[in-house]
């Protein structure tokens, strides 16, 4: 039986407290939540899946209402008109699996799906997406039921630090629905908007080609 999406309007009681973060705790958080969100396993995505994303209350003057469906859940946010889709996802909905690298369209770390197509979420304002369906890495798979592309990345060890990996996976998933040729060169060209500073390209390519040939 299909479930009617829940409309999550802002609730002041859900304000998130500000906490002091040490370098050690921050690194621990990156190490755990970054990899977990990317691969659909571990604490971050598990927590997201368990509690569903909670919009962060926006109290700034001039904030405007925005309705989105994020990972299948309808929600209403109040956002400053200057807020990018990337910042709305990370800072208002706490979906931090989507990464901010360059913040100006050059690295692909922020790749998400909007209405089924991949976009650099740092390049568009959140308010441009009224009524859109957004999928982030947290909506792709979960512990025990990884998306085939996530599973292939694990199998081929297609990451090192993992910072680019959620963007790589979101692009690779979208690529399956795009008119891309079968050769390695075709895939490299189609994935050229996703930069990996660790240079895990050969393993990334192997993972993608495995899922395309499956
Ligand atoms: S953070 Fe968006 S392309 Fe680099
Ligand atoms: S795995 Fe480190 S940037 Fe790609």
C-alpha cells in the first residue's frame, strides 16, 4: 500500500542546538558520516532513514516558503532567496551526504538528482525548485539494500577519502538514463564533471562499467 507523503512544515521545537565541535570530533564525524552516507550504510544515513529529515527553522527576515519532495518526503522549508539548493539540503534538512567542494560548479561533489536528472546543487537557488523532486545520496540506498552502483563502488574500492564519492555515485546513477556510449572513453567524458582529487578514477570507471554491463 502506497504511503501518502508527509507534509513537514517547520516546527520551532525542532531547532537544532549549536554545539562546540573539536577538530577531533569533527574528523570523527567526517570519517563516519561521510563514508556512511555515501555507501548507504552506517550512522549518518541510518539516522536519516530512522528519523526522516527535519527542516531547520529559518528565522531570517525575507525568508520565503519552498515546497519540495526530498527522497520521497514532501516538506515545506523557509529559505532565504540567496540559499542554494546545496545549502538548503545540507543546512536546512541536514542531508550532509551531499558534499560542498568548490561551490561554483567545477567539482561535482554536490551532485543530486532533480526530477530524475543530475544537477550541481551548488549552482541553483533552492527557490528555483518549487515543487521539484530531489534525490540525494541518502535516498538512493540504505544499509542492507545498497543501490547497485553503491555496491559496485564498494566492490571496486572506488574511493579513497570519499569526499567526491556521493557526487560520483549520483552522476553514475543518472548516467544510466543518458545517451552515453559503451566505451571507457564515453564514460570518462560523461563523468568528466566529477573530479576526484584522490585519483580513484580507474576504480570508479570499473565500478560504473560493471553496473552498465550488468
Ligand atoms: S560544490 Fe558544486 S560543483 Fe563543486
Ligand atoms: S576519493 Fe578522495 S576526492 Fe575522490
